[in-house]
C-alpha cells in the first residue's frame, strides 16, 4: 500500500489475467457490519468456514 500526494491510500498490483500491467486501487471508504447483542455471532455479512461473526469491516477500493 502507498499514499499519494493527498495521503489517499492506494494498493498497486496485477490483475490475475495480466502478466505485465500493474493496476492501482484507490481507497474509497471503510464501513462496518455488526449485529445485536442478543443474537450471538450474527452481524457479519460474510461467513468464515461456515461461521458468522459479530463484526465485520470492509475496506472499499476502486480501480483508478
């Protein structure tokens, strides 16, 4: 990850189908998914090995 002149985080890497072209992904936002205390383990949008967790964070980037 790098920062540009405006301190915007970027990720640079290769597309799976490309062997030569680097792609820059610009950070757009971070957001959370969480559940209620009376629903143990529920809250995350995704499952890890079949288990839903009480909190999940997404770091959203877009191809710039």
